[in-house]
């Protein structure tokens, strides 16, 4: 698709301010007792003026890489924003690789393309 069809996702560095709507996203991957076997999940916490109003924690397919889990968390946050029809939201993530992938005008994977729509 043409890059103009994708939403712009500007980003920068900032600290939480406990005002307006703030969403915190994170992906995690944990080794199990089996060698080379990992459990993967992502989470999202939504706060309005410093008060938690919504939480999501989701297990994903075992052995999913952490990059994908981080992107799934951001995609979930953006879906929530669209459902709520909120104009100004700050999303906090610790995944620089996700931010860089989303900033690229040419999506390199299906999840990046879906997240930018």
C-alpha cells in the first residue's frame, strides 16, 4: 500500500506526567524448564490523570520473539485508543526497535503494517 495510507506515529523521549491519558506497554519473554523453550506475553496499563482505568495481560504463542510481543502491546494500545475515540494519548514503551520499525515508511512485516493502519 501507499505510505500515505498509514497513520503517523511520532515518538520521542519523555517521562510520565500522570495527566491526560497515558498508556504503558511491555512485552516479556521467560525461559521455561525446557531448554530453548520460552513463554511470551505482553501487557498494557492505561491511566487517566494518574489513575489506572484499564489493564490487559495476554499470553501469546510460546517462543514468540520479544520484538513481536512488544509490537502486539503497541497494536493493542492503538486499538483501544481507536475504540475510545480519544484524540490525545501518550504511549510509553521501552522498545526502541518497535518505534524504529513503526517510523519506517515502508512496513517490513504484516504486524507493523496492521499497527500503522
